[in-house]
C-alpha cells in the first residue's frame, strides 16, 4: 500500500501535535483535508480554512488536486 508523508509547519504543527507523520495514501487534497480535520478536530480545521498545501513542491488549495508522495501543511502567512 502506498503512503504519503505529511509535514506540518507552525500552527499546523501545533494543531497536529507533531511535525511529520506518514499516512496511508489518499488520492486528493480534499481527502487529506477531511482526514486531518477528522483526526485533529477544530484546531486543524481553522488552520486549513485559510492555509494551503504544498504537494510535491507545488502550492495548492484545490481539493481536487491529486496528492503525491509528500505534502506540507502550511498555515496562513502574514505579509508585510
């Protein structure tokens, strides 16, 4: 069975309580989003509401985007 490595940064790491984990392969960003909210609850839902995913080096907020082998969960970043 294929797997996906999920890395968490800043508020996403706080919500997950870890920096990285390996999950059974999911097909899309939307499926991963649902899995993370089910696993980590409201704190992760808040991060994902305005955060984004880096899928094999490409930023995506598209729930239909196919996952690769590595996904970074990025919180919203402040600019200035």
